[in-house]
């Protein structure tokens, strides 16, 4: 039973939240996943990653490896979930654990299971 009269909206995308877990978090499942993947990136990198997702410039090459086309199709990089990327930040990577670039963050996001999304889709249909 819902005790609050007002609807809670996602802090990130402003969609109305329905699941108790999402409401408690203040974010939808998808947005929470995005934020987790982008953790450690600068605001500038986050903005670029967001743009990449909005532009749908991400193509799966094979499991864990994604090709990303940014900036109007002029720049393409290949990033893997294990932290490797062909961009200038990727090749300059200091260590295996250090966050490299937003390409890797996006690759990790796209490689995460989509079960969470499907569950929320069922919620909508019910
Ligand atoms: Zn959201
Ligand atoms: Zn990169």
C-alpha cells in the first residue's frame, strides 16, 4: 500500500518511480546502474557518456567488447569491460583498477545483465 500521496520521480531521468526499491533509492534501476557504472568519472566524462548513450553510438563487437562512435561519427574507439580502450585516456591507463575513460564505463554498463530492465517492464504491464 502506498502511504505517500505524491509520486516520487527519478532524480536522474525524472520518470515516475514505481518499485519500492527505486523509490527508496530515488532512482530507477536503469539510472542506478548508469550511476554505478559512471562512478569515478569526471562530470565532463559523464556528460560525454550520456551523449554517447543518447546518440546510440554503441555497437557490440562481441561479449565485453564495444565499438563506440562519438562526436558526430568522426571518432570511433573500441573499449572492453576489462578496462582497455583505444582512446587517448585508455592507452595512457596507469593501472588495471583505475577508471580509464567513459568508453569503458559505457562498455561495463552495456555488458551488465538486462534482467533488471525486464522486471520493470513486467511491472508496467501488470
Ligand atoms: Zn531514471
Ligand atoms: Zn576510451
